[in-house]
């Protein structure tokens, strides 16, 4: 080893010692305030936290850094994802080394990375969309069964594993703790098929090899929470809860095509609810049957299910599919009207409204039964 290299190593050790000393001072003061821990054990903890968590583990995982995350929040994410030992030490390290301007996005990281390597990666930005191993597009109005098929086809993950996760109460409770505004009402619902039905937002998601189903589903739920964040105050000020809003929106999603029709149909449903009249949506029958088909027959209306909104009044146990933001907005901002019935022309999809059953039957005869 030449003199220059020895000098460089001594300089690096002095730098690390100074950083350790400064962090230890802060951490010791913090720990003394909350409970008191001696300096030597803290020194060892900080020293180990500055090193790679596992230098021999080169396996990468995808880490998602949300927009607006602080250095402290990023440290917590890295610790939670088992990339580093201590989020707190990471936060102080970035401050003392002037590491800033971290960018949101998805990153491939491993426990073998140093804090400097992680900092540099975060400054350079995350993976581009075209670097994803797959893209999962969830169409508006898809239910959990259809979403499971879509995920399986796009990623190669098992559909049964997806559906099993939808029934995993421990996983749901972890999401409930993270998104209480979104999922509290769902946690109290009775008779639901899947608690997360309606809460997996229809959008396109990047999938990376090694990404868990839990991570993918959490991203879908997080997107729903971000969308509904704009509506929580309005929901709280209304007579509805989140579960009821999404249940109605999931019906409106399928019953109407245009924004105007969706807002009119939402009001029709409210008019029916006000007089304790069943919502009588074919969408509820198809969900109760667990089928996706074009026609609903009279015998189908007899299906014994809490989701049958021909037999049962109210909103049903919960959502019937994943509604779009437009359908959610329609429920919260309906167009006032006095209609109790509507029917769509099978060919043109134009929706006709009626105040009385006689008028509705005439429209059905004209635009449905007599079509060629």
C-alpha cells in the first residue's frame, strides 16, 4: 500500500469518525431525553448503522419513494424495506453530509449498498417507466376477480394468491392502520365478499421483478386514498360514509357512460333511497351471481345474496367494482332531478329517465323490447 493510499484511508476514517461523533451526540441527547441510553452502546449502534446492512446480500428489491417525502420519511422507508439498519441515522447522515434534492420514484436497492451509494442513487432519480418488468392496467369498473386475472396475466403472479390476499385479515388490518380515513368504514362492513372491493383504484401500475403482491396492492389502495383525499371533507359533511360512496359510485360507473348521465343516475339512486325503494341495479345481480354476462334474466333476480339490490334496500354490503374518479364525483355532486327510473337504449346507449313506473315501462318497450 503506497503512502497516498494510506493517507486517503486515514482521511476517510477521520471523516467517518467525525460523522459518527456528531450523530452519536445527537442520538445520545435524544435517547437521554426519552429514556436514557449510555454513549458506548449508542456509539456501536451508530457505527454499525453507517455500514451496509448486509454487505454480502446483493439481491435487489424495488423501493418506492413517494412524492414529497422528507429525508426522515425516506430513512423510515429504507429501514422498513430492510435496506438500511436505522432510518434515524440515515436522516442525520444526510444532513451532516449535505445530501439533499432526493427524487421521488421507484429504485432498485440492496442491503449491500452504502449510505453514500443510496444517497447518490436518490439524487439521480428512480427507474424510468420503460424499465418496469411489466405494466398492470386496471380498467375502470373491474371487480377484484377481474383485477386478479389482469395482474396474473401481466405479471405471471398467481391469481389464487391474489384472491387469498384479498381475504387476509392481517394484511387488511395493516392497510387500515396506514389508511384509516379510507378503510375504517370498510372494516366495519358486514357480509362483504372482499373488504378491499372498490378500493383498488383503476389505473396503470409498474411492476418490477421481485415485487410482492402486498406491495402492488398497497400501491392500488394508496392511489384510491390519494384520489379520495380531495373528497374526505365533503363525505364527512354528507350523510354518507366512504363505503357507501364507493358502493354507489361502483353502480354509477356501470350504469352510465357520460359524466352528465352518471350525475343524473346518482340522483335517481338517492331519490329511491329516500323513499326506501330498492336500487334495482342489474350490476348488483351480476356481482351477486359472480358472473359477467350481457343479459340479466328474471330468474337471476331471485339470487339469495345481500348484494341483490332488487330484493334488498340500501347500498348493499359494499362496492361492486372499482369506480373511476368521475363516478365518485358524480355521487358527491349529483344533478338534481325527480326521476325514479332510467333505461338505456341498447344500441345507442342513450339514457331515458322517468318519474313513474308506467312511463318507464313505455320507455323500456320502445327502446329495449322493440329493438331490431
